[in-house]
């Protein structure tokens, strides 16, 4: 029989087609397309799980993948293989979940991307862990949430009623701040307006000011200025968030991401290697580099090469943070200030950032316009 196996590679979803046979009289398990070690691990997990479904595992199994698969992805084969051996999968059925020896099914990363690939390949129904019901629905499939192999078999055969769907609010916690929460003097309002105008024109922003001036507060609220994502953007954001391990909720509830990697992170954290990086997770949202000069040159180069997000960075005017601010005297040595200024200027040029001065907070209590008012002013609704 043929099997359609959805997998998440770490960066994208795809479908691996396989052929499954149970030769009579044979007493060997073979998995063509997997390493010997991965094949042995798949065999041990599937045989143990099958016993929990009150089914005796077949003595001989021959699984042939149409393409070789990285050993890291072999656990994603186990659930479809077990259901295939039980004859429970019908035409248009797929299964995506991590099968344990106890028969329990838990959610892996990347459910939405994998199931989206399965739907494009002709799938109609998906066996998933209850936490991934939202991913199946977002992918356009009928979700069949289950917690165990035995329940999956009963659900597919119509012997067990399908669980009611519970779709939580997916993705990471959003930022609910509004620009009207930002108070200061006229200079602060002017800085907010300048940053909003730059974001609206699609340009990057470099917020420069002393400690406590509100640079991070302004940067976090710029994501709200971008407005709600379109359905296509919401789907793409959800695929990335699913690949990072967050559950998928209703697409109409998806919020634009705000990612702020620490300045000590490596280039791989930003660009991603076998998995998604911060640049991928920030697509259609804001990538914030706080204390820009503290990042490595490799990280800056990776960010400069990436696309698909609004880039916002912040920095102090000098290493101590107080040069020319009027808050306190600068304690930096001339050589330190020169080296810092050169590094900041170089990074800003490579990242095509436009500087906005954020003044020190003084006695002013003037409130900035609301995010909705600023969006209406600087963004033309399509």
C-alpha cells in the first residue's frame, strides 16, 4: 500500500511518499531510505506502540521511501507507519504526530507547514495531537485530534466519536502597548512621529538616546503601526511560529511578530541553520536589535542579507550613554567614543538605518498620538 508521510524538515514542510508491504513468512523489518540506526529505532517504537492498540505487530515489514530521509526526521514516520500497518489510513488520510512506545501521541514542531504540504499533495483528513487541531484546520484539512494510537485507529474506523475541536489563541504572546502610553516632552512626540514616518515608507529605524529614554518602548509599539496581517501573511506567520513550537490558532487572531534577539546571539540564531532563525520568525513583523553596536559583525551581515521584516535598532550615543544628553557628564575616553561612533556608523550604513534621536525623559507629560491615529496619518489603507 502507498503511504503519504508529511514531514517538517526544520525550515519547511514536505511530503514523502512510501510503499508499505508485510511479506508473509518474513521475519525482518526493512526501511529503505533510512539509516540502519534510524530503522532500528522506528521498528522498536512502532512494535511497542502497536501492542498498546491490542494488535499483534506483523513479523515482517518492508517500508520503501521514495527518497532518503535524514535520521532526525525518522520519528515523523512512525505514526503513519503504525496506522498503515493497522490498515486504518484511507485514501486522503494522513497522520502527523510523535508516536511514543506507550502509544501516546504528542505534537511535533512544524505541524502547519507539514500539513499544508500534505493538503497540496491531495490529503483531506489528518490525524493529529489535540494541540495541533488548529494547524490542521488552518491547512485546510479535516482535523481528527487524538491522544493515542488506539484512539486514532478507532477514530479512523468510525468506532470512536471524533473529539470536539479546541483551537486556542496560537502563537507567542502579543504586545498590546499603544503609542498613547508614551509620554514626554514635544521632542519625544517628534521622535515617535519621525520613527512612524520611516516605518510607513519601508525604511529601517535607528533609535539613538540615553538609557531610560524609551527606545525599547517605542520600538515595541511600532509593530502595532503595521496593522493586522493579511490572510496570506497570517498563514506565513503561523507556519513559522508552528515550526518554532508554538500552537496554531485561528488565522484571524494572528498578530505580527516582534522579535528581539539578544546582542550576544550568534549568526546562526539569526539566520537559522537546519531550523528557523530570528529573521524567519520576524517576517511580516519587526526585528529589533537593541544596543546595535554590541552585536557581532557576522550577525549584522546576516540581518543585512535577510528580507521580509521591518528592521528597528537602538543605541546609546556613546559607550556610557550620556554624551550630549544633558543628563550627566560623559565618562567615556576619546578613543572609546571614536571607536564606538565608527562601529555604530558602519552598522547603520550596512543595515540602511535612518537615525532618530530619542531625547532623555524630562518633566514633560505630553502624550503621543494613539497607534490608530498614527497609522491613519502615515499609512494609506489599500
